[in-house]
């Protein structure tokens, strides 16, 4: 027999259903959420932040935080009687939507870009979704807009200019990241909460979650939010007074393909403004090395995009914007297997001819041989 508390609280983010738009019983769920918050002391020491935590979203069912979005969005689609799901995605959102569509028994269409990471495309296909690749970014949105008009697709991603963010009902799911962080920190509010940002759906959702807790008197203050972005649209918008987010001309092709968009959204800007937050651009330089540092220091192997908040925290610490004693949570959003085709390097020696030769290899390090 399940214990009473297990029956009362579903083992997923649907335990927070009273703050979500649907009942847990109606949810299309794969057991998403309830991801670990790891104290990252070793990595924290390396970057000069004594109280660093990693909220590891790569442990979600499709190995990214997008599952928090998809579970609510697909539940909403079912509730609305939709019969075909569709999204425009470079990978994670598409893989996640495809999985939840499969779970709901609905077909799913994913408009992708030709530069998307191979493992994510494979993942989308394995879940049975139809991939529709495009060369030009803008074609994906026109395709989606026409599919919505012509076939009644339930689109979960944005598809009109200027970008307004993904379907707001799915963004509700991201609030649960904030609820979990506060619970896992026994009610303590971190000074900073950093996320990788593309359209800023997750950033806006996390802000809404902390604000719920503030409004309910469960926390005394808001954390400052930090957006780690590729091309700097939020940083530029924050520097001015206007609400318009600039569309940036990319100075480089982002290795972190999942967050490669050149323009974020108003709600992300609002989340930053209202929490005295900051935006830090993160370039390709040193990103793979950072990915390896996080993996080797903490045992968390993350997608390049997911490493960006850690790189941004390190940069903010260096600039003394984040102080060494402050408590900082990095929300790391996806697994390193997602874009392994962009970051892999095994750096392994050639095969050893015999056991003695292999032992000899370890002699100089006294048998340890850990990466420096
Ligand atoms: C791994 C990963 N991190 C972060 C993001 C940023 O998402 P958002 O649009 O919520 O800012 C994405 C997707 O776009 C992603 O795939």
C-alpha cells in the first residue's frame, strides 16, 4: 500500500498542482520535476563563490528543463481538444514536446533548423514526431503560422515577429523550479538565481514562481535573477529605458545552439528589471573547457547551453557583481549528451598492448591520473 503522503503528493511537479492551471489527475506526465539541487563546493571554490548550488534539470524525463513546460502545455492541448501538436525548435523543446505528445497519444510536428544538434534530432524522431527541417530561421515560423491556420495545429513555440515567447500556459510549469529551490534550501532565499536564456520562458516562469512565494509570505524577498545569454539582447535592453528588445546581429555562431536566438522577450526583461537582475553574454570562448570543469568537479555533464549560467556566474564574480559570500543557484538545463556531437573529445590514449603498459601510464600520477 502506498504511504498516505505518497498518495497525496504525486512524484512529479504536479505536487504543486494547486499553483498550476490543471489538476494532477488530468496531467499528461512522465514524472518531470523534483530534480536535485547539488551543493557545488568544489566548483564554487574554483570560481570564487563559496555557496554555489546546481539545480540539475538534466534529470528530467527527456533530459532537459523543457519537460516542465511540455507537461503543462500538452495537458492544456488535450484539455482544449487539440489533435495535433507543433513547435519550432532547435532541439530540446522539440524532443520534449515529442515525448509528451507520444504520452498523450497525439501526433507532433517539429520545425527545426539545419544546424540542430544530431542527438536531439534523433531523440525527436525516436518519440515518433515528424521533423521538418529548414535552412532559414524565418521559414520555420511562417510554416508554423500557416499550419495553425490551415490545420488547426496547437503550437507551443512562438511563431510571429517580434518574438513573444512560448505558449504562456507552458511557462506556468517553470514556476515549479522556484518552488523546489526554496524547499530544497529549507526556506532560505538564494541571493542569485542564474539561468541560460533564449526567449526567457524559463527565466520568466522562475520569476513568477518566486513571486508567488513572496505574495504568499513564504519568502521574505526575491533572489536577483541572472540571464546568461549568447548574443546580448537583454543586456542591451537593460542598459536603456525602453521596453523594446533589440534584435542583435550575431557576432559569432553560438556553439550553445539551444540559446542561439538573437532576440529575447519582454517578460524576460521584466523579470530582470523587477529583481534588480543582470544579463551576461557568454561567448563560445572556453565553453567546452567550462563544460569539462563542471563535469570533472561535480559529476554533472551538461549541454553547452546549460553550462552558460556557471560561466556567467564566474564572470559576474570576477567583476565583483556577485560577492564571494553570496548564495548562488545555477539552473543547469540539459544533459551533455544532447549536443555531444559539438563537444566530444575523448582524449584517451591509444589502446594498451598489455596490462603492464597500462599500469606504467598511471605511474607518474601515483595511480590517480585525474584531469588537471
Ligand atoms: C538547454 C537549454 N537551456 C536553456 C534554454 C533557454 O530557454 P528559454 O527560451 O526558456 O530562455 C533552452 C531552449 O531554448 C535550452 O534548450
